[in-house]
């Protein structure tokens, strides 16, 4: 009698009652169910929804682990910087250390636990009310959410946002697979608009920077984008740091290397769409080039408040901020993205293009990836509609030529 | 109700719930989103619409047999405009701060679909007393939703009700703010009003299945 048969017996016992979906969910999440289909021909496919979700989670785990160490590293680096010592990041000597892990785990793991706990409770409640099976949709969202918030976000705010995101972003539309907006980004957008002091500015990105503000132990908690938007730059950070991710930022989005590895994994397993990822990056580079052109044509001077961000070399937009994370894990969400291949190119390109545009022009907050993706989520069905209509028209024309 | 016959009472009670102008007919959404960040503004807006719709319905009803149907919209507009100007001037004279908060939305009562809708659908075909009750009923239904939305938005967005702090002082960190609570800035933005109205519609329709249309 293992856990598996116990769960099976529980399922049999509660069959037909309101609580049945709850046991069912745990059972199918952990094991292959005992029941098999009888009679007739059935299509067998290994890539069901739960498998797809698990692959995305696997692709996210490296980012999470890196995020834990980075939270600790940024904390100690900022303390050093406050006393005048600029740290040189080095993977083995001062990054993967026990101290970093303790601080990081202490701040990041509660975010993961709250995100999953609250989100799954909401999912269970809705499953019981609807008399449905519990939907797997929250598995990925719950992992994404802790990775796209600042480390020190108060946990109650995260809970409120998760409830809002799951109910308004997903359940009102009918649950997983029916949502218009990406639930993880809905949660982030809610936090951003509801509690802007905890989601932007130069304090929230490093652990304890908020509590220490204004005291003798004050430390800086600024991101690179924030610094660029102020027409300045952060000391002691070079391009390799940005690429490997030894920079302050949301928990999981700093390491571009690990995101690229995750992207390759997603493309290789055919879970993420390479068309969307590539076209998003092309869109971002295009907008970056346009801004560089504006600067080199001297249409705006150094006194302009947009100068700092416009002057960033176009390729560098990919390694600062969260455009790469958004392109790989958010834009490719199969539910909210465009479905047609041509549509995916347009959808991705516009995400990248608008992301950088908002990043430069947004006066309050120098990042626009989540807003751009949410905006294009809304337009994805429209893009698909016109791609399909275009296709229909072309075929009608061909038909006419043939028959004429 | 001894004062009103059963049929007349329905004119008041129907728009409060099962035929609410905002949540069922989805009219007058614009102002419901724009001015409900404060409870006081919501209340005053509700009263203003009640004044305009109550009197307007009576006036139109009295004139219903002499208005040529080709130009009836213009006549209705003139009636609304006259009444709205009275409201606007009264607000400016006696509650200047409030008229600043409500800004153009007092003037925009003219374009509030509920008003033209009731003129067209009810006052043109009914006697003055019934038209008056219908006007009061519909504007009450409008005001109720405005006040519910305004209550949640002001309480959660600013921590006050009618401008009086009820959750403590956010700067001095007293009351619930001492526990780390913070005001929800999203509540002060119009999209949140839309979401609250949506939630009210959700609750209403899941309580009364007859309201769900295909």
C-alpha cells in the first residue's frame, strides 16, 4: 500500500462528491492514474497539457536557482558598495556561496510558496464550484510569478495579486486555455499599478534596500535600466556581468545565459515557438536601432530625458532588462499568443518593438516588456483573424484563376 | 406600500436590481468609471442624475403629445441641457471643490444614455406620475451601483470614506497601516471601476439565472 493506491482508494471513496477533483488532481499530478480507457481506438500522445507545463517548469528551474544566489549576491554586493568596495563578480569565489544561498533562499522561497499556495487554493475552489477537474494552468504561472517580481515584495501583496490574476485574468474567461491575457503578467501588472512603490524605483530590487533607506546603512537597489533612465550608469558592471546575470533585477530574469539555455530546451522539445522568440528579438533590435539612429542624427541632445536610454547600443537592449525572459517564457504562452505561423512573426515582432518603445518613453518606469506582451495578447486573435482571412482570399483568387 | 400601487412600486424597485441601468442594460458606464474614485463624488453624481432624470421625465411626459416625432431628440436634448446647466450652476455655487472633481462629467450627464433612454422608452409613452417614478427608480439604480463602486474604490484606494480616514494614517503608519497594509493605487484608476462593475454583474447573474442571455 503506497501513496499511489491510497490516493486511488480516496478517489474511489469520494467519487461523485464535491471534493473529488481535488484528490484527482493530486493523483494525476504525481502518478499515472490507475484507470485506463476501454474499447475503441484512442489517440495516445505523450505531450498532454501536464507534460507541456512540466517542461516549461524544468526550463525555469535554472533561472530560479540562479535567482536565489543572485538575491544574496546583490544584497552583499550592495552592502560592500555602500562602504566603497566595488565587487568583481566571479562565479565560484563570491557568487555560489553559502551566505548568498541563505539570504536568497530566505527571500525567494517564500515568494514561490505563497505564489503556489494561494494560486492553487483559488484553482481548487473554482474546480470544486464548477465540478470540474482541477486545471493544470497554474503550474507554470505559479513558477513564473516569483521570477518576475522584486525580491522584497511583501507577501500579502503577492497573495492579493495572485488572487486577482487567477480570478480576473483566467477564471472569468472560463479557466485554463480560455484566457485572453497571460495570468502571470496580469499578476505583475496588478502589482505594478496597485503598489508602484514596491514595484519600481531605485530601492526595491535588492534585499533590505527599502528597510535600510535613510539610515546610515543605506544601500543602493537600483537596476541598470533605472540608472540609464537617469542618464547615469552603475559602477563596476560590464557586459559579461549583464550576460551572466550578476545584476540587480526581478528575481529570475537577470541571467541571460540561463534564459538562452531554457529557450533552446523549449525549442528543442517543441514547447516554445521559435518564431515568436526570434521575431520578438528582431523587433527589439529594430526599435533599438531606430533610437540609436535618432541619437546619431542628433535629433535629441544630451539634455533630453530620453537620451540615456536611447543612447544604449541597440544590441545591449537584449541583455539589460527582461526582454529576453519575456520573449522566451511569456510571449510564447500558447494560449495567449497568435496561433498561425505568420501571425506569430507579426505578434513577436510587435512585442519586441513596443517593449523597447515603452522602455524608453515610459516616464515612471524604465521597462515595458510586460505591458507590451499584455497589449499584444489582446491583439493576437485579431492578427490571426487577418492572417486567416488573407489566406482565404488568396486561395479564392487562385480558385478563380483556375476555374476561369 | 400603501402610497404606491403594486404596478407603480415596480417602477422603482425593478431598476434597483433585475433591470439595473448599469449592470443589466449596461448604460451610463462612462461616468460610472470616471467619477467613482471618491464616494462623495459618486453620491453627488447619483443625486444630480436623479434630479435631471426625475424632472426631465415629467417634462417630457407632459409634452409627449405635442412634440413632433421628427424633432423629438432635439427637444429632449434641450430639456436635459437646461436641467444639467441648473445642476452645474448649483454645484459651482455651493460645492465648488466638488464641481472641480466632477469636472466635465456634470456636463456629460447630457450624453448619459440612461437619460435619453428613459425619455425615449418611457416618458414619451406614459403619464407624468408614472414617468416621474420611472425616472427616480432608474436613477436610484444608477446611484446604487455608483455608491457601491465608489465605496470599494475609496476604501481600498485611499483608505478613506467620504474623505474621512477609516483605516488609519498611511504616512504616520497608524491603524492597519502599522501592520504593513498599503493603499491600492490601482483602485483609483478607471479600469478597476470596470472590474468592480464586472464583479457586481457576475454576482448578480449567478444569483438570478434568468438574467443570463445567450
